[in-house]
């Protein structure tokens, strides 16, 4: 019995060693491809986190995130068609008469093209405005540029969904 178990362990070791060596012996191109894939995944996750943080900042009527993440040349298009720059966007958030009880970002989709990203998502909001309750959903597109300060939003388009 002891000889059989030793034989089985030796066979398993023989089978496993070549596989682990093959995985360790990647070509430089394969290593670089893996590194790039990890970087891309990290950048995608960072953008998903930014969208989630954006929803939270909107719920709290807090402009701090937008001061940090929105580029100086940011342009946003509201559901009404109104165009706003960074300062106008932040002022409208902080001075809004809207009180959100909930604000969520879901269905977040990220597409990265070199140092540019297009992120689409669904915003769902509930709250009160001028004493009246509301529930709204928006489809949103954000364009980000990756630079020395990380991701910077440079454009936004919001579309109010019917209902």
C-alpha cells in the first residue's frame, strides 16, 4: 500500500511540475500582454467606482467630487438641452432645491480607447423638489481622458427617460 501511494504521489508530481514551469516561463510579449490586461481591468474598475461616487455626490448635493474629477474644460448637456461648464455644473448641484432620498448608478458600461473612455450608465433617482415627490431615470454618457491626474471627465450627456 505504501509503495502504491508513493507511486501515485510521484506520478502527480511529474504531471504537475511541467505545467507550473510552463506557466512561469512566459515570453516577454505574453508577460506584457498580461500586464496590459491587468492595467485595463484596473482602469475599468476605477471608472465604475467614479460613476458610483458621482451618484453618491449627486444624492448629497456635494460638489467636491466634481471639482476633483471634472476637467477644467468640462461640458455637460442636461436633459433639457442646456449646456453647462464645470462651474455651472457644480453650482447647480450645490444650490439645487432637490433633496434626494436615493440616487443610484447602475448598468455601468465602460469602453476604453487608449487614454479615452466612454462610460454609459443608468441613473435612478427619488426625492422631492419644491415639496413634490419624484422618481426619475436618466441614461447618461460620460467621456473621460486619462492623464497625470488620473481620469478627468470632459463631457457628459443626460437623457431623461419617459415615465
